[in-house]
């Protein structure tokens, strides 16, 4: 077996075993989170919990729509996106889930900070519901671009417009779905963490204190895993933009590294869920 075939085989096995494990754990964990946030009274009427419910729902959708399809394609060599309309719909829905996921996490961290500051009047359930509605509408309109500019070419689901391809590779993935949301989440998570630590010195109801500290911990641990697991993929993706090689062995090696960083990125959907129920300052 040549080096190229070995690298491709390793990539295939990683998708089958590691990829499928992430899908199963992520879906179970997402359902578990939804049950917790919707049944426990201490969380049910809080805005941060509402955002985390939306994030959990979208996580499940992202795992089934994006990662599972990738596992089928790369692991079992069954690419359902070879059909034109499947390619368009799958890419649009995966992009929509990804956008809602990052926006929901940003809103959750911002809201948790606001709820423990002098601007707490901006943190209420009605505003959160309106924010999610506007977010869904905005990203639904945005994802129409995927329906237009993605299609099946020679059996491969890809961007069919060169200008849009430049936009996707130079701005959408590294900036819009990378640097910008990660920076926002890190900033407001740290601010929320600081506020949660100082609540104990104020005259705050003990129930509210416990709830706010736990919600902040949940949001923070989720953001932490998203940042840690997303950065390798963003960095390698940005690096690969300037790498052009026609060597089959090098292409196979690059594809393996890309596959590993993608699966690490998706692993945050599963791991963070398992830690939610045990996280508290």
C-alpha cells in the first residue's frame, strides 16, 4: 500500500470511528441539555438558558446535517451530495445551523454579562426571543446564497462561482464564522466570569447567585471548548489557502490534516454537553 493510500485509509477510519462517536454523543448530550433547561425551574425562565436551549437544538441539527453527511461521504464513500438539490439544501442548512450556533453562543455570553451588570434591564426573555427570531430570519436570507452558488460539478458538491468562492475562503469561514464570533465569545465570557465572581460581595439573593454562577459556568465551559476546538481548524484552513500542491501524496496528507481539524471542531458539540451538568464555580 502506497503512502497516499495509507493516508486516505487513516482518514476514512477516523471518520468512521471518531466521527460517528461525536454524532452519537453530541445528539444524546444535546437532548439531555434540552431536558435539563426546560424542566428545571431554576433555569426555565432565564434568558441565558433560553439561548443555550437554542444552541443545543442547533447543535443536534448541525451534527446530523453536516457531520453525519461528512461521515457518510468520507468514511463510507456514500456521498448523497452528488445530487444537485441535495448538495444545495445540505450546504444551506449546515451553513444556517453553523451561523445560528455561533450567534446563539455570542448572545448567550453577552446576555449573561448584561444580567449581572447595571444593564440587566436589557436581559429579559422577550428580548431573547426577539433576538433569536431576527437571527433566524437574517441567516435564512443569507443562506440563500448557498442555494445559488453551490452545486454538484462532476459529482462533487462545490462552489460554482469563482468570486463567491473567494468570499467564502477569505472572509466567511476565517472571519465571519471564525475570528469574529470567537473574539466576541471570549470577551463577554471573561466579563461574565468576572461579574459572577464579584456577585458574592453584593447583596444578591442566594438562589439568584447560585443560578447566575452556574449559568455563567455553563456558558463559559461551552465557549472554552468551542474556542479550543475551532481554532485549529480556522488556523489550518487559513494556512491552506496559500498552499498549492499537485503531488498526490501531499494532497492526501493535507486532506488528512484537514479532516482531523474538522472532526476536532465538531467534537466541541459532544464534549461540552457532557460537562454542562457538572459545571459550577
